[in-house]
């Protein structure tokens, strides 16, 4: 199930085997971006002729990539990839962006429908997909939504962590991480949420942050904490007991 552990062996698996692997919801990968990168890498290694490579990618492999769960940064690279038919790549990216912009209940319906579930169901990603809304004015800012199911939070007990995919602000990569923590007096377990900056040299960025959460599924987001924090690579800010 873990593509990263067996890179060399997987590169030698024939096409039918690769198709079987890509059909799996249980495939353990960092993100769908990694699935796309693997598919392109495999096709380049196995199909040296451009025409054959484009044919196999277009008819056999790309339909198994779940573009709707790829990051927008990677989707831009899909449009520029010379190994793909431009019209097909454009359609795949357009469909993915329309899905991302759709209402959550319609997204769930597509993932549950037997006809479309293989295209829209999330795999067992190591980094949870985010919904991100970005603004340039009056200053660079973004809203990042991390949706976690109750059972996912339950599996964090007693000391687990969930990391999100990266999102970008002021030219830097950030991520969210959810933890099962002990409270300050070590009296009980609690849900913690943190904002971290990815490693990138010694650059520092001061961020005005706010954490908000729903206390019940049908409720509004309630502001929990806000403040300022100066990030350098690998630093994080957050709250051990969000609730």
C-alpha cells in the first residue's frame, strides 16, 4: 500500500499492475500530488516514445488520478506538462477546480455515488487536503479549512498527529497539525491544533493568526484564539487544548 517504500520495485510493475494499484482507496501516499508525479515518472521510464507515452497516460493512467484532491500549485503544472494531451489536461484541471469550488454536501454526494466515487473519494493520504481561500488585498491573507471526521479525531488518542497539506502565504509554505495532547496539568487528554511553517532557510515571517472551530457540526465557526507570531523555518504556534 505504501508507494514510497518500494519505489524501485513499483517502477518495474507492468501497466495492468499499476492500474490495479491506482484504483485503491487504501493507497498510502503523501498526497494525490505524489500519485500524479509517480504516474508521470513511471510512464517516462516505461514508454520512451512520446506518442506511446501520451496514449497510455491519456487512456489508461490519467483517468485513475484523482485530480480533485491535488493542490492548485500542482494542477498548474499539469497544464504545462508536455507528456499530456493539452485538451485532456485542461478538462481534468477544470473538473478538479469545479469540484473544489462546489458545496460540501455536493462533494460528499459525488464521493458516495457509485458512478463517480472512484474519481472523488480521498485515499489514505498522509497529509490531509485543505480548502484554502486566498486574498491579495488589503494585504496577503488566507483562510485554511481543515475538515476532520469524528472517527479521525478518535484515532488520534492517546498521542497521534494529523498533518495537512501545505498552503502558501507571503511566499512561504505553512501547514496545520492536529494533536492529541495532555492538558497543562496532565489531568486529561485534549485536542490541540497548531500552525507551522515549512523549513526554508532562515527567512522569518510575522503572521497575524486566528484559530476558529465548530463546536457542533451544524454550528458556526467560533473564534478561539488570535495573536501575532514570528515564524522561522520549522517553528509552530498553536493551542494544546483548542476546546
